[in-house]
């Protein structure tokens, strides 16, 4: 998603992202964690790179303001995406995801 009107109107790819969010799985993990991560953190405008695991609950956020160190967020925690000033509970991010962690959480409610 972008707030750049040209992107929305013309369906173009933005060259100035501030946040990139990837949903990763076993089959994409190696590419996302290595090649893409290195490529993305070298984008001058990027402030956050977010990797959301599909197979289990783990939201990883790398922030430029934190020297690209990884912060992990799990069930019961909230994530603040600084670049877009948005705070979400991890449960909300995974609300419709069918994995063992969410099944156990929902069964306990």
C-alpha cells in the first residue's frame, strides 16, 4: 500500500517505500531473510522491513532507526509500525491465519 497518488491511480510500483511487509513461509524464508532483506535495507527511503511468518506466530520488524536490528513480536504483544504510525496487536495481524499457534489461542478463548 502506498499513499502516493500516482501509484494508486496508475497501478505503478513505488520507488520510495517507507515500509515493506512480507508474508514468509518455509518455501520463501531463505530468499526473504537473505537476498531480499539486504536489497530492501539499502533502499534510502525505507524505514521498516516487516516479515510475518505464515506457519507460526512471529512478526519480525527491522527498523532503520534501530540499525536494522530485528525485533520479534508474539501473541499477547502489540507492534508499533513507526513509519506509518500504526499500532496493532499481534492477534489482529494473525486473526484469519490458520496455523497451530492461532488454533491454540482460539481454542483457549
